[in-house]
C-alpha cells in the first residue's frame, strides 16, 4: 500500500486504524486512509488483491470501502472502545458499545505522517499541554 501510494502520488500514506474484537463480529480492523479521488478505482482493485494474497484466508470481498464525509462521526466511532473519560471528551454516543473486545497489541495506530513525532514537529499541543490526561 505504501509503495502503491508513493508511486502514484509521490507521498507516503496518511492513515489511522482501530482494531476491535467484539463477540458479535469477531476480530476486525477499521482503517481510514487518504486516497485521492482520481486514484480510488485503481486503489480498490489493488486492495482486494493484497488482502487475498496476505490476509490468512480472508477473501478480497471481505473489504468494504467508502468515502468519508463525516470526520467527526468517524472519530467518535473509532473512539467507541476508549475509556469513559475519552468517550465523554469526544462526545461518543452511548449507542456505541464501549466494550470492543480484548486486543493484544495496539488497539489504535496512526501513520508516521500524523503520529506523535510529526504532530510535535508541526507544533501541535499535546494532550498534557492542554490540561488533559493522555488518551493513547
């Protein structure tokens, strides 16, 4: 994916993901990834191939892709498994179950391009600097 995007756009990927393992749906990942609109058809085709080749028996048809129009809603959806304090801070609706299963390893990950080092280099204030407890 990284080389595909770099080859077509000259840029590295910008993404964030959250892993869940609720009893009702099993282990799965939600991934938000920036893909320019003009590259979307080729990316979708390549993605299905990558998943079929690399995802331990998962078929390419298991992938669902759609444009994101509501970034605030997506943020809240991604934070549904967070602590009560974080859910309140970001106004996560109570309809989203707070228990999203036990995850071994990181539950939330972001690309280096929007990670802590990049945010610090860009001058963004940390949660602690804003008077908030660490949320990740």
